[in-house]
């Protein structure tokens, strides 16, 4: 599911309203692998990262009614739950090397209005640039960068040779770079 924060917020609200299982499944399928990957990058062992991702998503189910889209984006809310689960796990382990001042455990400052506008403009420029790509290249870009799939998995799913996947992605990224640079010059 490639979704916007509004889509994710609507799914969380559907869970809060009536325990919508399909909304939860969509959220779980999208966020659980990303939470696991983040936790692994931050040093959690694979199995622990998977357990914490599942615990975090279970908390999303249980705490959906506390979500307020005016206070935080859906992604920020979900990843904060995951971060807190990781901190709790570190505390349970009694690890002496836990440092509350560790930058990876400190939540990011909320985005300023200027940053939100800038990101929105970048997303719009990227969407326009994606429209110019041939559909075959655009699909590979979506799979690699929006669905976070490895090149080998893309090759398996599409039936294309790995080298073809890589060269098409390289070509598509080059086209996107040119289109985004041109769009940036037009906006300046």
C-alpha cells in the first residue's frame, strides 16, 4: 500500500471507530516491515525487531482511539509507539549501555510550516516527474523506492533479469533527476 499520511490517519480512525480489521491489515502490511527495518538499523537483533514491530502494531490497534491527526502525522505516531517499545525492551534487558541521551532515542523535532510546505512541493514535483516516465520504469521505481523492495525481489516478481531491473532503475532515476532539476529551476 503506497499511502499518504491522510490515508494512514483515515485507517487509524476507522480502527478507532469500529475496529475495522481490513484497515488494520492495510496499516500492518505497510508499517510493520518498515518498523522492523528501522529497529534493525538501530541495532535490534532480527527476531527482537520483528517482535517489537508486532507489539507496536498491536498498540496501534489498542490505542487507535487516542490518535489525533492534529497533533501528529500517522507515521510519526506509529513510529513513536515503536520507539517506545524499543526503549521498554532495552529497560527490560537491563542493559547498562542504555543512554537516554542517545540521538536515536530522542524524537525528532516537529516539522516547521516551512518544512511541511517544502516537502509538499517536493512530493508534487516528484509526482509530476513520475508521470513522464515510461510505465515500465515508473513501476520499477514504485517497487524499489515506494514499496522498499530489493532489486532481486523485483526481478523475481516482474520476471525480468536482475541486470535489466538495475539498468531500468538507473535510467529512470536519471530521468527523474533531470525532471526534478528542471522543475526546481522553474520554481526558483
